[in-house]
């Protein structure tokens, strides 16, 4: 399957593998499918809990991109997890700021991740004072 690889910076022919390869120290993940770029070693998870079990959850991510995605989620997840604002509203706010659809799993470059992180940091800071900023 062709999937965009953030390490190779292009669509690559990814190989379907499993959690036993991706996370050998986690036997609980052994049977979960993952996609891998054999050129640079980037991975992406799948929608394994759905009928589309092997559908990629986004782009193949390098360790650096995975850390960037985690940093973004560390800022936006507490907002929707608080119950103050629905998750969809947060993604709509980010979409409005960048001018196109957004999902963390679809980030392609570290520069793009940095842009989103700045928006997420501002959003997180504003949310602490005024949830209406997101709901507008």
C-alpha cells in the first residue's frame, strides 16, 4: 500500500506488519496490524478496531514526528478530556487557523507540526481562561 512517509518525504510502498515487530516488548500488541516503511523504519498504526482493520491512521511517522504528535496531543487532549469543549470543536478551531482540514496523524513535516504546536499551545493557554474562544 502506498502511504506518505515522513522520513522519506514521499509516498512509499509500505509493508503490513504487526505489533510483535513494532513493539516486541509489548505482547499485548502482538496481533495489532501496523504499516512500516522498510527504507527508513517509520511506522503508522491502523484502525484495527473497525471493519477497516488495516487502514492506516495517517502518515508513516519517524520517531521525531511521533514525539511532535505527542507534544501536540499533550496540549489539546486535556481540553476535550475536561468536558468543557468537544474534540471536534478543537479540530475545527485548528482547521480555521490553518485554512484546511487537520488531523494530527496526517502531519507530513516537522515544520507543519511546529505550526500546529504553536496553535495548540495558544489554544491550551486561552482555554484555561475562556472556553468560548474555541466554541465561537
